[in-house]
């Protein structure tokens, strides 16, 4: 018998193991520092455990971002303050470009003072401070070195307890951007801050005011000013006197009416812009009917085709029961424009009015729009809290002469 040949068994070759390359760690130190500069410092420090390569990279980052993420419901400890101390100590005398310090849970203001001084000593260019006191008696006075910084260009302050006592001269020689946020700011103290910025170009003020504030702003190089304030009620009367000959842009947003005096407005265009391409407009008048705004917008919108007027009474009724003050500052009577807006003569096709009560000003406005609207096709009126019966309003509206033969009025 012939011998049987054994089957040939071929062993599988092991697959070559993929070589994992840490390409990020191979990047230059400057690139790694730039990447870490976008992280909160707490996370940047944690990268030191990745490898020996990463051990001290974070210490060369020029942006420091400390945030205690304070929660009033969680018991405080000293870990955040100890962390900030260690980081600043470890970095030594290395320069700081951007320093962000949000520490609403730190009660020891002397430590905050020390951190600020360190950042200024390290030539900080941008500084962002948020500190709040949970005691009515705690006031934090900013260190003099902050005002005297020669490198500081951007400064953001957010606090309810800061006091500003700048030196009489030499303050903020390089500061161009200032943003101040606060609850119930001390207008006398904050005025001193605005008065000592010789090269300031951009100023933002926002917060809450409890009492009537009287603030003077003097900034020879100021180009942009934004003011966003809210008071406890509409009776708050703030006053701003602005001396800024190079001011180009003024943005104001308030829930009360402040008094603004702009001195030497050589560069500021104090007028409503033209809306040449505007075809649809919705204007909410609340119950402080600003009819002047309506007529001004009609004049500035020559191609307007669709207009919606909406009355919203919620915003005003909950704030003030002072009838004399309300009448003086919020009741704006209808005044017939001297010239008929172009849009009424040539383009306006549809008008919708919501929340119509039928008071004298509303009737005068409706009469004017119906008489001067030469191409109106439809006017739709939705009643609000009527001051008279629907029948009386229907009769009065029917008596109004129409400027357009095709105009149809619907009343709901």
C-alpha cells in the first residue's frame, strides 16, 4: 500500500500591529500652548498627566482662565483659591496676555487683590473680573496698580461690590475697550472710572439700577458707547451727560426713560436711518404709544407694503402706578405729519392693527392711514379692551373717507 500524504497546514501570518503615532505631541511648544490657551486653566493643567512631553506645557500658556463656577447651594471650601495660588506661583514671572477671574464664591477679598496685582505685574493685556459679594457690607476697592497698568487694552468688570478710586493722573494709558456690568452700581464711583480713560474707544455699560443715577462720561477718543440698563420700575430716572467729540455710535436699551445729553456730537449721526428696501414692518407700541416713532418710520420706509401695529399692555402696567409720571413720559399724542410719507401715497397695500381700543389717538391714526393710503387694499383691525361698543366703532370707521377706492376694512 502506498503511504497517504498528510494534508499541508498553512499557518496564518499575524497581522502587523498598527503603529499609533501621537502627532499632537510632536507639535512645537508654541502650537501646543496656543491650543491650550482656549481651555479653562483647570483643564489645561490636567494635560500634564498625559505624558512627560506635556508635563509643564500648560505653564507657558499666556492666557489664564479661572472660574470657581460658584453655586450658592454647595458648601464652599478653599480649593479654588489654593489652585489659583499654586498656578500663579508655579508660572513665576512669565507674562500673562489674557487674565479671566470669575470668583463669586471667594469671600477673602485680600486674595483677589493679590491675584489682580500679580496679573498686572505680569503685563496683562486683557483682564476680565467677575466678583460678587453676598454681604451688604463688603466693598472691594480695586488696587491702584490696575489703573496704572501700561499694557492693559481690554478691561471687563462685573460686580455688585466694586469701588473705583483711581489716581488723579496717569490712569489707563493704553485702555481702549471697557465693559462694566453691575447690580446697583455706585454712580459717583463709576463716574471716576469713566473719567480716567484718555484713549478709550469702546465703552459698554449694563446692569441694574435701584436709584436715580446721574453719570458724567468724558472720553476724548470714544467712538462706540453701549448702555443697557434696567430699573426696578419705570419711575427710575437716570441722567447721562456724555462728552465724547469723536463718538460715532450710540446704542441704548432700557426699560425706563433716561435723560441723555450728548455734548460736542461732531461725529455722531443723530437720526433714524432710511430703510429703502423695507417692505414689511411690525411695530409693537405697548401701552406707551410712541406715535412719533410710527410716523418717523413711515417717512423712512418709502417702499413699505405691509404694516402691522400691535398694542401690548403687559410691559407697562406692572411697573408704575404714578399716573402723573406715566402721563408725562409715556402718553405720546398723535400728531399729523406735515408731509405724507411716500409709502402711503404709492406702495402701502395692507395694514393690520391688533389690540385696538378705540381711544382718540388710535382713531386719529387710523383715520390718517385710511385717508392717505392711496393704494391700500385691506385694513384689518382686531379689537382689544374697547373703550366703547363695537357698533359705535363700526359707525365711526365707516364715516372715514378712504384714500383708495379698493380699500376694504375688516373689524374683528
